[in-house]
């Protein structure tokens, strides 16, 4: 049976998720009164009978659209959003399509084509609301002329296992696409486009979130090639992908639209959900449970094992009042060399667990706010010295599981997996240590 400290850790994590639910965020940022639509700090007059177009992509796109429909119940609404499998929700007026993530698939390609066709049908006086959240880089699926979906999947797969961070991966993705990197917003002939964005990237760079389909792109084909070279992936690229990038570097393929591009002057991009918002709610929950609380950062990056070491060391060296809860947010990376199953959060929790043999009274949790950690059905894991000791008595070699990048099967047997199901939001990861 789970102990009370682990229960508290999970409750604190759940509070973070609740704070960035689209049902709250859409009501806060979108209002309609007497034919005047207010989106963040922009207002638009809606001509009678003219539609509001809703488009979107990401793990939270369906939930964002569902929250908007009642707000816009007095006006015609139409459009399409693309979300991950098992993330669809019932919508009255907006089509919802499910597609592959983290690798794009044919359903994503077809849904993206339908979105492009509808964007081209937008009239100059129409309002477009675009709902963007993490996962859109895969869900908005296309591929270069002459290439195939399989070849793009191969490149995405190489990037996911390379150790490249999300900024680097999305620079490459933008230059293998005709819709990412600000290009999608060029399809609609309107002076009223607003994107509502949930950030799943460290630093909340709008040009990186979901590969920035509505945001000017400062990166270049040359940047994409340099990233592939950095991770020794260039020689593994399909020849047609390599040729596409080289033609882009030579100027034979148009670059993505850069800051100041006239076609994006009427596009307004608003950040409405972030890891910092989730962390603040987690801290309030920890305080309500009686913990002295400190938020270390919302921009943690680096290898999962290194962050695990930092978190455990900080907890062991804690000099403040007890019980205490130390919180971090951000997104770790793993460079996968083993053949196991897991994700960055489970790997971080297992790496931390191995350090708890000399750290009694510390509980570590690491989990993704989207409810999905790597290619698993778990959001992450929670562990402490008691759980690790119990695993040893069961004959589980934690160090072996870590070396094989097989944290999922370790925690499946030892206990500690956190399974939320789809959370309908996505603002990176929450990592915490409770010191009893």
C-alpha cells in the first residue's frame, strides 16, 4: 500500500495539472459579449452570421476546443483540431481528429491536409483562433516534396533517441515541413488571427512550441543541418531528406518566414499556460499540506540522471524547516542506449532512487503534466528508500534496469508508477522532493 508521503507527492503533482486545465485557461482568456470577441488583449467585432474558425493541434487541443464551444455558443463555429490518440473529446461544431505521437502517421497527414484546405477557405473578415499545445510537431504532419512519411518518421525517431533537446529537434522539424515555423498562418487570408498557446518547452519560446506553426522562425536550414551534424545523424538521413536540406541551405527552397514577415503582421500569439503556473499551484498545495516549500526553477534541463542527482543532493542538504517540499519544473533529456521501456521522468525517478540508499526520509517524484512519459501509459514515477529496499528484496537490480533504460518495468514490479491517463494539458514536467 502506498505510504502517506508518496500520496502527498502525487496530490501536489495533481494540483499542478489542475491549474493548467484548458477549462480554466480558456474562460480566463476568451470572452464574448454583445458581438464583441475579446481574446487576451485583442478585441474583434463579429459580423452577424460570420463564423469563428477554430483550428488547433497538440495534446490539449481537443480540451481547449471543448472549453471554447460554450463560450462561443452565440456565434457560428467551425474548424478542426488534431490531437493524440485517446485524447479526443466530444465536440459539437469542431471536427476532432486523432493522430500519431511522438512519430507522425498517415492520420496526421490526412487531418493536416483537411486543416490546410479549410484555412484556405477563411475570408478576410473572419476570426481565426488557433489552439496550440505540446505534441503539435508530430500531429501537424507533412513531409518534403519527393520524400515519404516513412522517411520523416525515420528522422523524427533518430532525433528522439539522440539526446537533442526540444529546441534542436523542432528546428530540424520546421525545415522538413511546409506548415511549421510560421508557415501555417500564411494559408489564411485574414486580419484577425489569434493563437492561444500552452508551453511545453523550457523558456516558453513561442517559435519552438509545437514547432511554431504561427510564429516567425529565426532558425535556418543551416541551423538544422548543424544540429544533425552535432548528433552524428547526417550520415543516417534518407538521401531525399539530406538533399532537401542541402537545397534549402543553397537557397533553392524558400526559408521559413522570419521575424517581420508581412504575412504574419496580423497574427497574435498569446502564451496562456506554462510550467511556472503549474509550479505555483503545486507550491500552494504543498503549503496547504503543511510543507515548507521552495520552488527551485521552472527551467530545469539536462540529462535526467544529472537532474536526479541535483534534486537528491539539494534535499539531503536542506537546512530549512521540516517537513519540506522542494519543487522543480522543466524537461530533462535521455540519450537512450538500452533496449528497455520508459521515459525521461521514470528514468529520473529511478536514477534518484539509486541515490536514496543513504538518504532516509526523502521521497522523489518526477512526472509529465501531459500524463504520458515516453512511449508508456505512465506519467512518471515516485520513489523513496523504502520502495527501493523493497525492490531489492524482490530481487530487482535497479542499476541494471537503469542501464537498460527500462525504468517502466522496474517500477511496474516495484510499485511507484504514476498513471493519470490523458490529462488534456501539457506544460512539461514536475519534479519534487519531499523531506520528512
